C-alpha cells in the first residue's frame, strides 16, 4: 500500500472551455486592421476543482498534488494572432 493509504487516486474531472474567432474577411475597419486576425480565448478548470492531494512521508507541508491535476486551479489564456502577406 502507498503512503496515501490506497493504491488508487480518486477519479478527477476538469472542465475546460475554448473559443476562437477569425476575422478573415473583416470589413475595412481602421484600414483593415482586423483583417486576417484570429482571437483565441480559453479557460482551464472552469469549476476551479482542486486536484487530489497525495499523502506521503516524504511530502512537504500540504502534501503533493496528483500529477493528473493542476495545483494552479482555474487559468485563463488569450491569444491574438495577425497574419501578413498572402
């Protein structure tokens, strides 16, 4: 048996959301500034779910988190891409 008292880590479910919008044929707005531009927005772990903590005799205060989870909890990402040329 492992230090956490079980051979199994509890099941984990995390919810992520991702969206993308392409301004491929954007109208002439500020000289076509948005033409051929892409906006991506994502949220990882929308419900802010804590990953399981693994108890171990060698762990630091607070224990270790299961590697399948992320101790940072909810995270946001935004990417803005502009293509030039052809």
